[in-house]
C-alpha cells in the first residue's frame, strides 16, 4: 500500500455505494462529523434509499463514480455478491475504499479482489467492525498483558438469536447460499477474524460440522399454513412474523427490523408486506438453505487451538468468549471481562457496561469507530490506523472457505497462506 498525502485542509469527501442498513449507518456517522468528513454522493438503485442517505448527489448505479472521481473515498456496502466489480473499478479510479464483508462469496473472487486492490495501491479496509470496539481493546489488552501466561486455547460462541436468524437467514437476503454466501462467511467471518486478531495468531487448519437442522419443510407443524397471517398455529410459534414485527412499530413509525420488511410505517402497511412479501412466509415453507448451527475446530500458529460455534437457537446477545492460558483464564460476554490469575487465585472483573457486539447495537461502537479510523487514516495519511486491511481479511476469508470445505467433506483442511 502506498502512503497517502494527508488531507488536512478540508473534510474527507466520501461516497456510499449501497444504501442499505450498513451503508446508511456509516453515512450517518459522516453526516454527524462534518468537521472530519463530508458525504458527497450515494449510489443505489432504490430512490427511497438514496433519499434516506441525505447525500447531495444521487446515482442509481456505482459506475458514474468510477468514470468521474468526485470523492476521496467510497464505502461499498452492497450485497455479498456485488462487491468485486465495484471495488476493483473504484480502486483503479484511485478511490480509497472501505468494503463490507464478506469480500466475495468464493475464494477465487476474494483473491481477485484483494490482488486488484493491492495493484491499485489505494488505502483499503474491510468492515470487520469487531476489531474496533472498546470491548475488543479490553480483551486484547488482557491477552497481551501476559497475565494468562502462555496462551493455550480459546472457545467462542456467536449467539445469532432465534428471531434474528429467522429474520435474516430464513426470510431475509442471506437465506440462500446461491444468492449471498455460506453462513460461516456471511455472518461469521467477523468472528474468525476477531479470534485471530485477539490471539495474534493465524488460523492454519480447520475441521467443521453443522447443517440446517430445524428450518426444514418436514418440521412444519401439523395444520400450519404457508403464511403466518393465515396460520391457525401462529400464536404458539416462536417464529411468528406478527409477534416479531408488530411490536417493533412505534408511535414515531417503524424501526429495524421492520424497516427491512417494508417502507410503510403503520400496521396496515406492515400487514400488507407480511401478506405478500418474504417476511410473512412460514419459516418451514421457504427456500432457505444456509446452516442454522455450525462448529469449527481450529489450530492456529504457535500451536494454539480454538473452537468456534455459530448458533441460531439462542437469545440475540453478545458474543461469549473464554481464553485459556498456562497461568490464568478469562471469560468475556461483550460487557465485562473476568480474569482469574492462577498464581494468586484472585479474580478481577473489568466492567464496560452496555458495550455489546451485535449489529442491533452498532456492534458495541465498532461501526462508528471503524468509519472514524478509516477517515482518520485518510486525513493523516497513516494507513496504520486501519486494523482490517487486505492481509488480515484475506486470512479470515480463506479460513471460512476452508471450514466450508471441511464441513462438506468431513475432512481436516489446511488454510492456504494468503
């Protein structure tokens, strides 16, 4: 990566490609910090999404941005399968780029994207937002302090949440591997990246098991209809669309996740969306195929071991982690870290309060800290402010692809050196 000249005489100019939830989250930070950054343009095929961004220039496609450079940087927040082409074209046009994860749905496309960005020599960051949270800083400071002694192993749980899984991965955009990417990549490359970052080690070898156990046609309750609004057993179903979405309506209108279901802001509009759209379909009558549970066992550099579990059948809450060392161990839940020192027998609790690590709470401040770091890297000309560049992100993606190969073939897979 080439060093960039500082941008000190004006705010950093940023365009956003893809004005969904992620793109609009990043756009809000930019608009809230006019002394540091300026939102100059948005590209999205949906007029309502473009309007929601508040950008002065609107395009229905990203290509005009590549043809005429009008900003210093572009945030690419399109769907999983729509990253490679715009990222490569915009990098060749000279933009610094912040790209949503996963970079691409296949290993070949991921390598193509990373190689193209490297050749362009532009500042590049991936939205591995968990690296940028205060909670992560705390966990890493404990690990790096040496209080745990020699690191031995880690176990890490991503509790997706029963209703969140049903919303996003049964009814939502990530329900199909063909349309998005495998679950370990779409949802959990975050976590593989975080585990490697916290331990300071590269994932070298993986085995994996899991599958789609529950959200299948054979598990449809007797007498159930294909849509929740028509279903006689809906009141007793934990995945009832009315129970999930109706309470989310507020006096001031709709909030997430209703905003994913419909642009309407009242009960009548929401009911119409559930009557006709994908979010009102029975979770046992859809065309979803992504796993609802998966475990990955891994060996990392330095002879470390680790296990990761993605689980749909939980409350939606923060990630849960335990790290084991020769002289102590720690547990963390997104809000606090507890450390026990074997030498003294004493336990120390580090409280952060409502920090968190899931998307509903802005990934515990990671969303905003990521954009701030990206903008500051451009403003200062210092790429070291980016914690999630090409090398680190490529390794976590390659680990995810290897885990999928391992799951499908029931073999142990080597993770290629990036």
